[in-house]
C-alpha cells in the first residue's frame, strides 16, 4: 500500500459516519436471542449452542442490511457484481450477502501536484506547483469507469500542465497565470468528461526558476527602474527650466520684482550671525543701468536715420 492509498483510506475513515442504527439493531436482536435461547441452555445445552450460533449469524446479516450515508456521500450498490442503483444520503437498506456498496464522497476534492519540471517554449526550465479542485458529479460513472479517479485526475492534470506550459514563453508564464490555469482546467475537463467528474478550478501555487535566471531578471528589473528614474528626473528638469523661464519673463515685465526676489533670498538665509551678505552693486543701480541701456536702444535708430 503506497502513501497516497493510505492517505485516501484514512480520509474515508474520518469522513464516514458511524452506522449507530445498525449497531443498535445488532445489540437489540442479540438481547432478544439471549432471552429466547437462555431458558433452553440448562436442559438442552447442545441445541442452545447451535441456536446461539445461528442467531448470532442471522443477527449480523440483518444488521448489515441497514446502511447509513452522510449528506455528502452516495452509495453505489452492486448486486451480484452488477450495478444496481445509487442510494443515499440518509438511511437505506440493502440485501445482505448479495448487495455490495461503495461509498463516494461528492464534496469538492483537492489534488496537489508534486513539483513539476517543465521547459517553456523559449527553453527555460521551471518548476511548478499546482492544485486541482474537482468533485464527483456521477458516483456510478466515477466508480465504474475509472479504477482510482483521484490518481487518474492527478495524472491528467500533470500531463495537461506540461502540454500547456510547453507552449508558453517565460514572460507569458509569469504574467498570465489565470489564463494558463483556465487552459489546463479545460484540458482536464475535456479528457475526464465521461467519468462523472466535474473540474471546479485549478490554481498555480508557485513557479521556481534557476538562480542564474533570477539574478538576470533582478538586474533587468533594476535597470528598468533606473531607466524610469532617469527619464523622470529629465522630465522634472525640463519642467523646472520651463517654469524658471516663465518666472524670469514675469519678473522682467514687473518693475521691482527683482528687488523683491533679492530681499526674499536674503531673508531665506536666516538671521544667524555666521551669515554675511555683501551686495556689490545695489539693485537700484542695476535697474538704472538697465533703463539707460533700454533708452539708448530706442534712440539709436532715430540718430542713424538722421
């Protein structure tokens, strides 16, 4: 018995309901048999022993006819090896020694893929972990058509995962997980359509790549971030230059604006004694020189015409 089979048997044992009604019937019939056969024991011990054995066997057979299935279980009944019907949930009866039942869990089941080594379309080896979620829609088909539907679905899912990812590049694998999961889910559902199974979802848990490739991708991402930072800084410098040019034009058109800007700059230096501001040329003198220069430029064309 492998580890997977042992795990499944353990899960079935934990999820099955205790058939207490069958046990109560067995104990009740055993008590009745003791009352019936007990008085015969002193006078006819041999007959009493035979009757006790026969009563115990009949008690076990009758008690086994009473079966109980949980709300999430369906009982597939086989009569003399042939499929008879599906019973449950709740209390039901079978023909002892003739009917056999197989309990099927109809809840959503999860099958975990072991780490799968896959090569993408651009020849990059990756390791992928995934989980497939499915449920049994038809208990009879799941038991009759497939020997072990858990194992078969897991194998189909692994094969579909290799086929789908083998057609994807690494960039598609990293950015299109949802589409890849849906493609694998469609493949598995198509292959298991006639087995009474319904695939409810598939999720890719982890994608592992070689360390060299991770370092290369990290350097590429760092270079991309540095490129965006340089572009952002250049755009900021351009906008700052445009704003400074606009401010210069505004200050040139407004008399006294330069003087106010100079006073604001001086005030921003702070009142500490360590700061000493020396203005070599007063701002007023610069304004006079600028106005004289402007006057000379206006009068120069008239003198040249004369």
